[in-house]
């Protein structure tokens, strides 16, 4: 696994990323708009798929090794009262993820995705 120790290293890595292929983005958008669905009905998924198409330089990019990343934490946001569950539940939820008993585990299994 790649380990980055500074923002400068992250910046250097980002500079090596491929440039977006706008022709691929346009082709992917045209394909999306030709599908039997209301334009924009998939929300952010449509936007993300266009970004992916441009980055991969192809109208129909594929994901060969899908991964789902889960980040969890209890921090100052809990004090704002915006979290869905009580703070005490977080570690139990994460433990359930680790044991394979959560919905995310089933979704990953169905998609053939690795959960980290």
C-alpha cells in the first residue's frame, strides 16, 4: 500500500494523474442521455460516472476491482447533534462491519467489492 507522509508527496502524486478526456466525457453524457430514464434522475451517480469516463478516457469505463472504504469516527460533530445514531453506537456499528453483519457487507458481497 502506498504511504504518503506529506502534503507535498500527495501533490506530486496528484500531478501525475491523467488529464480528463473531454471527448470521452461528452460521449458518456450522450450515452447517458439516450438511456430510458429521465435525464439527471440518477443524481450524483451520473456526475461521478462522467468524471470516471473522462479520467479513464473511454465512454464506458469498467471497474475491475471494486473497493468500498468506510470511515468512522466520533468527534466534535457529535456535539452538534446532527448524527443519526447516538455516539455510543459507533463502535458497535464498526464492529458489525468487521464481523460481516451489516448491510454494507451484503452490498459489497453482491458487487464483488472489497470492504476496507
